[in-house]
């Protein structure tokens, strides 16, 4: 098959997964009973990991991006996360040509961008991939460690506290990461001109997720709403 054929098939796979997420999103938005919400939430979490993997497969064949040697190198990564990381490394080498392909030799700005992207992958994509793997192995309530000798408390709490809102934000997070890396691979010009705006959008979503995890999130949200309502009621009419 030609690269165009592969791109067509990966685009179809990606579109199907993205559509499935939208369907689950809509169903969760209407769901009221816990015995419906829990399995839909798990399916959403599983599909987020599949979305990320399918998005990388599509990126490998985007026009103007990687060649056959690059694709072979990327696929040599032992894990899905490693394949994303290798993709970023290759793209920076192609675009910025550091001496001897040593990424430590990047100039300040591209080096800062390189480290920022790797940090996104490590902090924000890795947990999504790891949860997907737990769910794929049937660990829907109690996720075990790799040796299956004990429950992983952090992942257990992450699963238990997951809901439609956090999943929506995580989808936006990995979508923003995908856009940044897609620009890096396909268009150096777009990458450089759009990086700050894309990174700001990414950071804004992370802040929302962080605030949501704070103990008093709901109380503070209600207080903000009440203050807004009271302010509107006391405002002089025109």
C-alpha cells in the first residue's frame, strides 16, 4: 500500500473513534443512574487512549511529514508514549538540525519548546495511556500494578473520581498536544507562529483540571454563581 492509502485508512479509524467519543459524551450528559454512568465513563477513558494512538498513526502519514525511515524508527518505540516522544525528537532534528542530531545542542527557544512538549507527553498523555491499558485489561474498578500483586491506589482514585467534565478537559488537553505536534511535523512556520497560543490554551485547560481537583471546588463554584446572581439582582435597571 502507498502512504496515501495508509493515511486514508488511519483517517477513517481516527474519525470513527472521534465519533464514538462524541456519542459517549452525549450519552453521559443525559445519564442519571450510576450503573449507566460508570460503564460509560470507563468507555470514554478507554477511547481517549485509543484516540491518542490513532492520532499518532494518522500523523505518521500526513503529507509533508515523516518518511519511511522516520516511520520505521518511530514504530521501534516499545510503548505508545515512546513512539510519540520519538516523533517529537525526529521532527525537531529535521526542522532545527542540531549538530550531530544532538537535541542538547538546540538553540534556546526550540530547546524550551522541545522540553515543554516532552513534559506535556509525560505529565498529561502518559496517565491517559496508562488508564487505557488498565481498562483494556478489564481493570475497571481496581487497577493493579504491572505484576498484578497489588492495587494501584493513585489510579484507583483517578478512576473513581473521573467524570464527564474531567474527561472533556482531558480530551481537549490531548487534542491541543496533537495540534502542537502536528504543526511541528507538517509546518515549521505554523509551529513557530502558533506555539504560544496553543501552549496558552493547553495551560488554561490544565488550570481548570487542577482547580477541579481542589477539595472546595464545588463550594467555591456555588459561591461564585450566587455572587453573580446577587450582583445581577442588585444592579440598577436601565
